[in-house]
C-alpha cells in the first residue's frame, strides 16, 4: 500500500507543516530509523519520486526481516542506553521512585513465574516420600489419595482434598499460592521442625572456600514478644578472611550443587530455645543496630519521617555551604576582572586589597568545607542514634545454620 500526501506550496499551513517535520527529523537524526522515509520523504518531482517508491516497495516479510536485523544490529547499543538511563534515574531520583519504574507488566509476569516455580519446587521437596499424596507436575496439583488426610502439619490439618496452582483453578480457596493456606502450612512446618545446624556444600564453580551463615533478626518494641519485623540476612567469610556481603552469599548459595552433607539434628522453633547458645565467629558480622536503623528508615513510621527530615536538613546545609563558596568564587572572579580595566591609583589599590581579602576568605572556605561536611555527617549520625534510643526498639538475633562452601576446582 502506498499513501500519497499532497502539499500546496502556496498554502502557508502546508509549508509550515513541512518545515516542522524537517526540523524534527534533523533534531532526532537517525532516531526515527526505518520511518525516516515515511515521515519526511518529500519531493516536488512527483513522477520521479513515485517511480522511486515503486522500485523500493517491499513485502511484509521483507519489512519484518529488515526490522529484526536492525534490532539485532543495535541490540548492544540499545542495552547500553537503557543501562545509562536506569543509572541516571537512580542517581537523580529517590530510590522509592526509581524502583517503581521496574514494575511493568512484563516484569510482574516474569517474577510471578519465578516465584511459582520456586513454590512448586519447595512443595515437591516437602511432600517427597510422604504417603497419601499425589503430585502432578503438568497441572501442578497436590491431591490427597487417602481418607482421612495424612497429618503433615503440626497442630494443623489439611482442609481440602486437592490444591492447584493454575490461575483459573476453582474453587479459589484451593489455589496453591505463596500466601495460601497450603504454602503457609509448608513454610510454618519447615521453620517449626528446622534444619541441621551445620553442613557443607560442594558447588560447581571455581571459588575460594568460605563459610556462610543464615540469621533471623527480629526487631520489636521493647516488651513485645510477638510481631515486629523479621529479616533473614546471610553473611560469610572466605578462607583468606574477606567478609562476604548478603548478595555475595546469596550468589554462592544459588550455584549448582555437586555434593552436600549435613551435621547434627534438625533445630527449629520447636527446640531452639532448649539448646544452649554457642557463639560463632560469624556472629560478629551481624549488628542488631543496623536492622533497627533499617526499620526506622525504610518502613512507614513517624521515626522514618523524623530521619528523613534530619537528612534533608543536613543536605540543605551542605547546599548552603556550596552556595556560599560559589558566591565567594564569583566575587573573586569579578574583582580580578575589574583590575584589567583602567583605574586610578587609589581605585586600583582599593580593589587589590579587596581582591586579596576575598581570595584569602575563599581559600579558608575551601579548606574548611570538607571539615564542615564531615561535621554535618557526624551530627546527623548522632541525631539518628538518639532516635534509635528513643524508639525503644530491640533486635534479637538467632543463627539458623552455618555451611562450609567449596568449589570443584
């Protein structure tokens, strides 16, 4: 299909439209790409231009192939542009705003599938070897095959004969989701019965041998024994003594496992309080104050508002210091520029003294700037620490397991 648009050179509106389109093409050079000829292919030679268009006519398949070829050719460049845009977004806006950009339908679909795959993996592991259940991988359903249903949860019974993970599974009360009754029962039983306190892993990678530990950190108001916020940080240390962050530990735990072993009896909520607390060298790497601070600064609370107000005040003070410094620099520049003009002897001497005074003041301000910024940071930390004390929050730390990790090399 060929579409022809005719412009009247004697019509000012048509001429203005042509001018604007050409300016946009020049402004966004190469951005329109394959649409350049569609948007701006203007000519006053109708016969020659029409013949040229017919010669360049392409089938839909040819257009699609050209389009895919263009995408592949510029794939690396496009990814780099997106990466730069994401970096600019994170450095220009608050983290809360920047993170929302990732919440797209495609992202939600991918994360949902990832979570569902993990949930089914855990479900298969939990019911493996248990009599009276049938698991169907194709439909991802758990079916009770004996009555009464076998007891698999402590203090809780299964209320349905079947659970399914399909989006259209009916009734809805039988859907197996992360927040559903079956998943809550599985996770609750896992934490109740617990796991062995220690073990070893051999992963399919060339890594430095290390030791990792998983902790449970609960932050609650003083005097409260229930509720609060729960965190499950990983920490570790290599054989050479390098401390591993949570993300580094998580990456190691995600590596393919070639072999493993466990030591000791399972320890969980049912018996952890009965076992004597034994210190481990990795315990020093977990600080309760860090998680209290995390609760104060990242959860919706009055303390978070107070911390943000303190941070904003410190940031405004730093900006004020920089403005004063820039003001002095401008005055020195102006005074030096004035010395180049023709002046009387008295005017020149007066201006030289003023220039010297401003230069000395600027030098002192530059020397004191870093110290003043450090003092602002110190004051901010002290005020935040006062908020930590006033918030009356406590953090309890429990080590869940320790594992030795080594590679195949």
